[in-house]
C-alpha cells in the first residue's frame, strides 16, 4: 500500500446487511490511486465478490447515496455497499 507522510493512502469500503454475509467481512481497504472513480472500485470489488454484488442496490460515498459511477474519489473516502432490505 502506498504511504504518504507516514499515512496509508486508502479507500475504506463498508458492507451492510446480507452483502456482509456474501463478502465474509464488514470492511475492506483498497489502495487509493490518483484518478480513481467509484466505477473503478466497484469493478474491482465485483470481480472479487461477484455473489455479493448480485444483491447490491445502494451505494454511498462519504455517507451520501449516489448512482454516479464516474464520481472521482479521494484518499480516505468511505464507500458503502448495501442491499435493499425491509423490516418491521
């Protein structure tokens, strides 16, 4: 992982609900690369966890839901993937 001034340059990725069960963990970290977009991260994770991404329906970056796959990411951004769920 790249380090700048003693800090790791990362994107924090969180999974919720049944997505966690398919990934096998609640959080992963990816190395941040300049010019990285939400699409880049999504494609990388889809390849790694294809069963999980079959049910992903909601995506948020830094606590804001988005569908903009061209969204540019920055170091220390937090991305959340979750499935629709219902409850009562």
